[in-house]
C-alpha cells in the first residue's frame, strides 16, 4: 500500500502526517487529527457536510485526496473560535437565529457562510441561496439559516 | 483493491513523459468526477497523475488566434474571469450552473470535457464558441475541434499517453449573440435534463442570421453539435415558424433516453422548447 | 369524573425565543455524533446486501473473506444465533437466512480493523442466488399468481383492516345530494437526515450489551432489539448521543441490532454506519399508498359520509406498517364532523425497501389525498374551498364516531389567519385575471390545506401511555433533567430547560438537560407520534411542582417562615413580604444532602393524558390527549411551456397549544413544510423494472436545496391545551402534512390540472396540460 508524508497547515498549525495515498482529506482530518467537526453525510460531494476551507476556498473534503492537500492551508470548523472561546460572528449568528437543529450539516454550512460573506459581505437573497446550494440541510428548511447569514453579515461589517 | 499509486508532476513536460511511460495512469484534475466514480465502484486500485501542481495548466490568456483556457482552470476561475464574462458570457453562465460552490472550486474545465458526460454544462458553450481542444503528448501538440472531441459516453478522441492542455476559443464576430439554458428538475445542484447553447451571428440591424450554431446536452450518448444549420442562414428569426423549424431540425439530431432525470418524451419536448427559447433570448424577443 | 384542567400561566420564559441549549457545541464542531464515536478496541462493521429484489440464497461461501487481513469475523444468516423480529410483525432476520426480499437486504456481515478491510472482505463473499420473480408495485401484490414474499402473509397481505363507525356509509351514499370519488397515490419519500443510520455496540462477557445509537425511542426499542438478539431486555442498555436527524426514520430499525450482533461475534466493540447509498437502499422511508376516496355531501356542503380504500405498500418487511396504515385510514376524521366513516385497507408486501415512520405517519399520505379531494368537491358544489371546510370543521369538545374527542381546537382560526396572511382571496381574484391572458405562459396559483395530527398516539403499548420526568438537584443547586424523550434536533432539551427555568426561576446555566441513557432515565416511549412536547412537558410540569414544593419546604425550615409565605425567585426561596428573607438553592441543596446524607433533592413527575383509552377491537376510543391543527398555504407559478412549478412562498399557521420555545417551533414548521414541499414536487425513490433503486444519491434523489426553497412563514394562533401542564400540543408532524396538498391545490388554481400521483413533476404537469388542451379542442370541435 502506497503511503506519503504530507505537511500542511490546519487551523493555522503546521501538521505533518503519514497517510495512505487513497485516504481522503476528510478521513485524515477526522481520524488522524481528531477534528470530528468535519462531518460525513454522503461521501460524494453532494451534501456539503464535510466542507472545509482549502487555501481560502470551500471544498468538499470527502472528494479531495489527502495527498492533494500537501502544502495547503486548511481551515475547519474547529479553527474558527478564538483562543478565549469567543465565537466567530457566523457561529454566533447561527446560535442566535436558531439556524442549528440536529447540527450535522452545521459545520459545513458555517464554512460555506464564511466563504459566502468573504465574497459578498452584504449578500442579496439570491447570493445567499446560491452560496449555500452545496450544503443540504433537512431540518430547518433553510429559513433560519438565511436569517443567520444576514445577522452574521451585519455583525462582521460592524467589525 | 484500494491502493492508489499517486504521482505529482511539476511541469507539463514531466507530465506527458509520465503518461507516455505509464499507460495505466489517469489524469487527476479536480477529482469531482473521478473520485466519485472511484468510490461508487468500490475503490478499485488506481494509478493517478495529479495535474494540480502544474500552474501552467490553469493559465488563461490571450493568444493571437483566440483566448486560451488551461484545462486545469477551475470552473470557479472560469466563472469569475472578467475576460470570459465579456467575450464568452454563456461559458461563464454555464460554469456558474455547475454543481455547487464547493464543486466549482475543485472541478476543472478540462475535467468537464474529458469526463465526456453528455450532461456536462461547460461543453455546450465551448462547442458553439468553436473551441478547439489542445491535446498534448510526448510527440507534441495537436488540435481537435470540441464538437469532434467526444466519441462515446465517457470516451474522447484522446489516446493513451495524451492529455488535454486546454481550449482555444476564437474571438466571436462582433455581430454575435448567444444564450444558454440548463433545464433541470431542481434549481440548485442538479445535472441537466436538457442543456442548450445557441450562438447566432446576426445580420446587421436585423433579426435574421448569418450563421447559427446550436449545441445540445443530456440528450444522447455524447454532447450534440447540431449539423446542417446553414440552411437557416438568412432566415427571419422573428418568425415563430422558423424558430419551430430550427428547433425541430435540432431535435432530430438528438437521441434522448429515459432516465431518472426525465423521460425520452419529455426530453424531446424540452429540446424543442429550450432551443426556441434560447434563440428568442439570444436575439431578445419574448 | 371531571378532568383536570390546567390554566395558562403568566409566563416569562415559556413562549419566548430561546437559542437551543446545544447550539454552541454544534456550531463549534464539538458535538460528538454517533458516527464520531470511537471506543477503545473498536472494529468497523459492514453488511453485504442482496443485488436482487427477490432471490433464494442457496449458498454463502465466506472462506475467502475470512482470509482478508484485518478481518475478525464474517457472519451469515446461518452461522449466528438470531431471531425474527420487528416492531409490530416479527417477519425479519438481521441477516437473511434463506431468501433475500429486496435489493439491499442484508445477506452477510463482517467486522474488521478498518473500512477498507471490511470492503475487501465483503467483495470476497461468494453468494449463490436463485433469483425469483419480484413484486415491484403494490398494485401487483395481491394479483393471482403473484410470487409470495412471506409464507405468513397469503396474497402478500400483511394486514387487512376494515373500520366502520357511525352511520352506515352505504345508506348515506344512497341518499346523498352529491357523491364524489377520487383516486390518489403517494410516492416513496425518504427522510434524508444528513447523518446516516449509525450505531456503536459493545457486547460484554455476560451478554450485556451497550448500544450508542441514533434513536428516537431508546427505552422502547430495547424490547424489539432484545428479541432480534435473543437476550433479556434488561441486558440491553441504549445510550442516545446527539444524532444527525431522524424525522421518524430512526425508531426501531435493523442497523442498531445488526451492529450489536456483529459485536457479539467479533467480541470487540463495533461501529456500524451506513454509507449513503446503503441508507437510500435500506432505511425506512414513507409508505407509498394508493387511495380511493368516496365522499357524500348535501347541497349546502355538509360532509355526510366517507369511504376510503387504501393499498399501503410497506415493502419487504412490515416494520411499523400496520400502525401507519391505521393512521392513514382514520386520523383525519377528527378534523371534520362527518358521521358515517368506513375505511378499508390492504397492507401489502412488495420487494422494495422496507418502509417505516416518517413525519406524518400515514397521515401525510391521507392529507395529500383528502385535502385534494375536498378542493375537488368544493368546485363541484360551487362552494369556496375555505367555506366548505368551515362548514364542516369539528370544534372544541367534539367527539367523533371513532370515540375521539378534541379539547382545544383552533383549526378555523388557523385557516382564517392563513388565508389572511397569504392574501389568499385577493390573490385568487388577481391571478384569475393574470392567468386569463392567453399569451402569458407563467400562470399563478394559490392553494391551501387544513391539517390535524395527534400529540402522542394511544395505540402502542397497552396499558402504557404517558411519560415521566425525573429532576435531580445536586448539592450545588444545579438541576438535572432526565427524560426518555430524545433530542434529535427538534430542540426538546431546550424546551425542558425553559420549563425548568420558568417554574424554578433558575438560570439556564444551572439547568442541565441530559441525553437519554436507558440505565438512568425513566421508562417511556420516546419521540415519535408528535408526543415529545405534549407528553414530556406534561410530566415535567408535575416533576417541577414536586421539586418546587420540596424547595419551599426546606426553605421554610431554614427561614423559619410558613410555606405559604414563600416563593421562588432567582434561585432563592424568598419571603413574599420581606425580600431580605431568603435562602439560596445552593444552601437548600446542601442542607438536603447533609440531612439525608448524600441524597439529592428529586422532583418526580408522571403524566397520562386524561380521557384517552386504548382502542378496542373495532378501533374505537380516543387515541390522543390533544389534537394539533393547522393550515398550510402555498403560492406558486406554473410554466405552461415546460410544466415546471415554482413555489414562491408558503405559510404554515398552527394551533400547537401554547408554544414553549417560539424559535424552535418556528423551526419545526419551516423544516416540516420544506420536507412536504420536496415530497410534493421532487422526491421519490424510483425503482427500475429489475427492482434496483435508480436514484440512491443526493444528486438524483432530489431534496430541496437553498436555491429551491421558497420563503416559509410560520405563525401560531392563540391556544392552550388544558390537558397538559404547560398547555403545549405538538408540531413535529402537523408541520409537514399540509404542504403537499396545498401545493396540489395551488397548481390546480394556476392551470386547472391535478396530479393525483405524486410527485407533481414538471413532466406530469406538462402532460396533463396537453391532455386538457386536447380535451378542450375536441369539445370545441364538437360544438
Ligand atoms: C456534487 C456534484 C455536482 C456536479 N454537478 C455538475 C453539474 O451541474 N454540471 C456538470 O457539468 N458537472 C457536474 N458535476 C461533475 C463534475 O464536477 C464536472 O464534470 C467537473 O468539471 C469535472 O472536472 P474535474 O476536474 O473534477 O475532473 P476529474 O474528476 O479530475 O476528472 C474527470 C475525468 O477527466 C479526466 N481528465 C481530467 N482532466 C484531464 C486532462 N487535463 N487531460 C486528460 N484527462 C483529464 C480524468 O482522468 C477523469 O477521467 C458534478 C459533480 C459533483 C460531485
């Protein structure tokens, strides 16, 4: 079985791991680095629960081979909180708006929201819908998630 | 079972050399087709050559004969490229219609063609824009118009040892109008039930065409570039009858089937409907 | 005997919007779900599934699989000890023994050190099948010569029900002014929770089993699972960690006990998580049903009688099929004052995925059929759809021919408010004008449906119904809530916390709502049948009163004041007259553990809804303490060139009694309506003629995405269900069931066609429009 050592940055910390070449990024994050916040809902890039930021862009980490993340900068849901435990404005907004029910889609949804607000700091309704299309949520009917995105947008613009 | 032999070339030269030495090696671009398929087939052994380490593959730039889009450019890069938005607007639009943000961040424009799925969204605008695929191997480069690139479901003209370097898109004539339609079941993240791209070169100040191109997706084993449309050159596109004729003429070259996305019958109707709508949209009549 | 009648309190916390108590854990990715659990020494499990919908299993050769490195055990139907089980009808083995009954049926299972080893072993198991003819449509199941799926069910009929209460329907039909008949068929609707079915099991040397399971019914499902595994119920402990959605799919189901069975033979803990394709293939989606409804009416639109015939397709195994079929047969009868009711149902087996509970539990199917039917009737009688319903709605204190009675019932308020909020009447007029323009190919429509569901359904375990709650105040004065009603995202833990905060005047930080562990929580049925809030807050109300009186008693001892002079405020027992005289909960709690060494103050509560009885042999008797009502409205447009339907906005107006957490109950309406919307327009598990599932992925089985979902407005009318302490009724299921018929009625309003076979796809709409046109052309040419 082929193996490779990869070095990458995860949530701002350097990581060096020995991985099988057939492992996906999501399995390395979850099983080797213990970052269980990245969820597996389908394994085929269709539900978005495993979304992480890779070099600043959201990707479904179940479709990325770990070896392809060599040298990359990865941010997962665990990388958003501040050291003192205060939440990222997007996380705060999701809590306040009630945008979290079972919560299984939430980490991916939060990552996509962050990328969305990066691109559109004051998103229109269309931009929100478009930006979150790759994240399925079955609990909320998306309504409170849309609300949370707008709350987060305001919070972030306020700084 | 389960093993992946992985190679990451640093340059184009290294890549084509590797491909020629390793006939079993597959190109890995965004992986959004390849990895999904691999998982669905029980993760068989694979030999992969990852082209994402080669920056040259992702380049987009002006050439004398047109605009070059590297095969490794992501769908997101294509979608947001200002030059493409300006000169090839329906390529940008089709790109925006692919999957989701996450998929577009990974998927490449080259992969969309090389995967040779009849439903691939960006293929249709590339066909009507008369894109040429630039194919490379150790023996050099060759070109193939995209409409002749596909030979069967999942099959392209590329032979072992060859790979796609990118596309060259000639600059459209000034009189050109275009439109694109992706008819799908749901608004977000869906493959096309029927896809249509239309390019028309209008006679100055008129609603008649000097030249019409139509490409159809998801309606046969490979994307369809409608042949013989010259016979409509000069026809008055503001006439319902002409629209209907063009749509039906196009439909005759399609061979839609029934699957979970739609029946043969519905697809047939939607080809005709969407071709008509696309022409109207392109020449701005409703 | 007079019934206890609870009064609405002057609430400070109940009825407000509170963020979910577990949301912070979830947004930071810290919540450990079932499929995240990794125990020391844990192995992975995996099942081999039948590629045929119906086949004899002639031989299973596991010799090569056993040689795969890392494989601990390989199980077949014949090398394990297992027993036929099922929540109602015991018709299923965890691993098929002689015959596979659907594509996806478990034929063998393995345990190994990682998923790859398991996959490899699975690929090396050689099964010799003898394919048998398969039944792929419920309409074929009872035909002469149809293959038999279960020996115990001749003609593939698992149950035949015939329920008749009130006046004689035949008589009523004979004498009615108008009789309307309609046929309707619903589709195979998948729950689509984002975390697949999962469980982690540990089997110890004394045959004690601990199961970490994503399950809605922990204490109750123990009974089913113990049967499958052949162990005493008391040996099975179920721990319910947070899990990624249930929607009814995660009651008793095979993945949990199969995981335990694998653990037994592996002699190590085993995690069994389905991959998404498997989950699509073998989870327990909503039963498709065929309805033939015949109703009788007088000239003024009085609803005189109803006859329903149902074929319910439960797939390869029965699961909860019988209860679901019964629900479809008669639950809606508490919404309309109809005095002649007969319902007949054949519940059949087919060679497709076994079905089960899904939000609505048969009632969703019935609502689609019935609320469509009522709009059809309204048109014929030339009475507006809302007026027709208004003339027939049951009110408060209505007893129907099945012996069920309503207490609170604000269904007409819901409808009035729903139509007002959506501007239904104005829009109907406006759209009529817009739609009359022939050139306009975008036609607009608005439609609604009324809905009713139970709050807990009394027909499960005789003589048990009701719920319990246990409160424990520890020695620092922090309150722990133990309940058997699990939180699967709907927010029951927050609801409990709010009730505790309200009654005990205690901060959220000092309330800990635990997740169920059957070793600790009281016995109960769990969260299904929309029982969670109604039942558990009923019990919690009692437990809180118990704890409150204990706090006051000890406070009175400490303060030397009479109990009547004391109240609870901000975690103190305080004198009503002199606020300086007070004792903190911490002091009270500490005094208690000292006086009764080590014992915490307990609050014990139990609740059985009054006026509810187990149904008799004819299915007579009130089945629920409180009936929840609602009205759902959909506004949409139909493209007549393509048949595509685009829903622009929806409204869900509900009578759920007293809302506890307004934030969560809105979330329930949004989520329920979104699922109903998806079911109406796009969702259906599709099989090909070889019995293979054609769309086992989120790309092909289409659930609404953020780009699709219309705006959904949730609202609640004033109501208080006085049979339960906090006046709360349910919402979980009522929130889903009106959306599909509302959409159907709106499509009809827009283009004058009905798609009575779900889902309402563009393709079907276009076809119906073409037929309508052909019809009209024929008519005009004749004229
Ligand atoms: C959730 C989801 C949604 C999707 N939605 C859409 C959609 O809406 N529309 C659509 O069109 N597609 C869709 N796709 C399919 C896919 O994303 C696209 O086809 C994508 O463009 C493929 O590009 P890739 O870089 O990921 O290709 P890969 O998966 O890396 O490769 C695909 C194939 O092409 C070959 N290949 C790739 N690059 C080259 C090259 N330069 N030279 C030679 N061969 C090469 C590979 O060997 C492989 O056989 C979706 C996929 C997913 C997972």
